[in-house]
C-alpha cells in the first residue's frame, strides 16, 4: 500500500524533495506472503496522471 500512496503523491506533484520531475505514469508492484490454495499472491498496478482541463468550463 505504501508504494501506491507514494506513486499517487508523485503523480499529483506533491512529493516535495522526492518528486520525480514530470511524472505522468507510475508502476507499482508487490508480492504478498499470503498463501492461497494454489500459490502465493502477486500484483501490479499501472497508473497514469489525468489530463489537465483545457481552459475554463464556463
């Protein structure tokens, strides 16, 4: 979960000194140690920053 929060923080431009300049995409992966019936749990998430609105909507 920490990786996901960190990725979103960078995409929002709120990471301060840790900020990756121009971040528009992020990949987060994890490997859980919770054993299920047929093996272990692995996951990944690909995030992309939403486009900025163009001009005033009014």
